[in-house]
């Protein structure tokens, strides 16, 4: 009964934390599914370095420009993750571990992720399914089922494969890898016949393997750095208690779960990349609570309680701050985008092919036009080292597609600042038609 009451309360808390504030849906999760819904093939027809699974799952929702359905999907995904965490806790720990670590996950999941929908949200779902499967003792074909869940996780983010490291310490590597080999083998064969295998391999694997380590202190705010230091302290504390309980060897798999999930953070730092890590820390903590006896257990419970109280106080300030600013605004129908569409209609340019000189992919969705370039129109600084001639590539594709309208955001997008060749081509072949405070409209000469 206590388990049921606690679960209901935690679901209600999660609803009030994430359900009453605006969800931040990242551009890749609504723009790329829209491209797929238009018949484009990932990698061959447009650049991306994430897995393809979510694009095809979300493609049926691409017509919803309000992103309401995507928001609902985020709530469902979060509810599933919480349900899986609670189910795992129910199987591996006692009532103290269930209550404390259930609360800890609910609060951490809100505090760290900024209510953002990103790939790790769904990767965590399959990670939790893997851990849940490992807790079922008499399950036939357990390794194959784990391999299938891992396959789906790699279809979302290929570096999800790192969880193999802890898994092969207790299961047969051959049976775990078999679904991966078959699944990715089928994908490569399919892309081979669709003339996209070269781009698949280059963008999905070579590009990701070239990403520099972006876990740099200057990119982390002082508040974040302090909190991540507390997370590190919690992790070290749990390891020390495991040693005191003489359970370090038994807990090695949970320690490796946490360490391998750092791959999402150290390759490219962002708060939303912490979702798998916080799930595994909470699971590890519940195991330690269950293993501890007498005074050690009291110490662990006291430490976790203090951590939760501190986290709750931090969330209280953040929640109240967000609550006062919780009026929903669509990331697609922004005031700037509405103004741009109004000026386009005013000059009778609706239906004319356009090119946006900046990271504003939603304009293509609103105008129902495919981008005139195959390279990503959502640019990040780490793209440039892998594509040293990206300016030439953009220029060549714009020359070939000959868009009739060019839109410049004001101020100019810094990610496009190095595109001197493209800028020269536009200056030579287009003229300024209209200028507002936040954008410029250029049209092709003649």
C-alpha cells in the first residue's frame, strides 16, 4: 500500500513540475521528422548526426505546427520513465530506498533537464527497460531481449552502445551483440539500396567519433558546477558505502552504468544529456540503501534526505520563477516568424522558394517548403571542424537551387558569420526588398 501511495504522489508531483510549465522541444525533434514526413531520407537528403528512429516515430505528428502533440508525447515519455524507475526500485530495494530514490529521481529529472525534450529522454526509456530486464531472474532469452532494447537505443543515439560495457560483465557478449549486428546490418543494406550508405556512415559514425570533448568549465554556469559537484559527491559517497558494506564487487555493474552514461555528457556538454546518468545514480543509491545495515543505513538515509531537501529548496525557487513566466508560446509561431510571413504575403512572395540565412528551420515548416540545401540548417559551432569547406558547400547548393527569397535574421546569426562566399553570392545576385527590426527580406535580381 505504501508503494502505491508513494507512486501516486510522485506522479502527481511530476505532473505539477513538468506539466504546468512550457516544454522546450528542440528543433531537431520537430524539423527532421517534418523532413521525413516529406519523403526525405536522413543523411542522404539532409545532414544529421543522431539516430533516425525518433524521426520516423514523430513523423506522423509533423503536421501539428502548434507542437501540442509533441508536448503530450513528452509527458507520456516522462511518465513511462518514472514508471520504469519505480518498477525497478520496487524489485531491487526496500521501502526506504523506494521512497527516497523515487523522490530523488522525480526532482532531479525536473531540475537538471530544464523541461527539455531531447534524444536522451527516449534513450533513458530503453536503458531503464534493459535494467528492468536484468532484474527478472527466470526470463527466457533475456540476453536477446536486452540486445533488442539496446538496438533501439542506438537507433536513437549510436553512442548508447556504451552500456554494453557493464552488461558484458554478467551476460554473454555474443547474445547481446547479435540483435545489434542483425539490426544495423539490415539498416546498412537498406541504405545501400537507397543510395545513402556513404552518408549514413559518414554523418552517423565518422562525424560523431570526431566530436571534440566539450565538457569545458567555461561552458558550465557556477550554479550548475556546484550542483554537479554535489552529484559527484553523492556518487563517491555511494561507492564508499559499498566498500564499507563489502558490496563493491556486487555493485560494480551499477557503478559502470553511471560511468558509461557520462558518454552523453563529456562528448558535448548540455544539461539535457544528464537524464540517463541521474536515472542510474538513483538506482545505484537504492541498492546501497537496501544493502546497508543498522547505523550505516541511518547514515545513508540521512545523507539522501539532506540531498533531497537541498534539491527541493532549489526547485522551489526555480519553480516559482518559471511559474510566473509559464505562458505558453510556440517555438514555431514566434512573433518574428509571424512578422516575416506577413511581409512575405505583403510582397506577394508566398510560395516562392526561400533560403533562411540563420538557424530558423521553423520557417521552412511554416512556408511548407523544403530547405534548398542538404547540409543541416540547424548549425552548431562543432560542425565547422568536420566540414572545413561548409561555406563552399552551402554556396554551391544555393547556386543550384536558386531560391527566390533570402531571409536574414537581425542580428545576423553568428553560426553563419564565416560564410563569406555565400554572403558574396547573395550580395551579387539578390537585392534588399524590405527591412524590419528583426529581419531583412532579399529577393533575386531580375
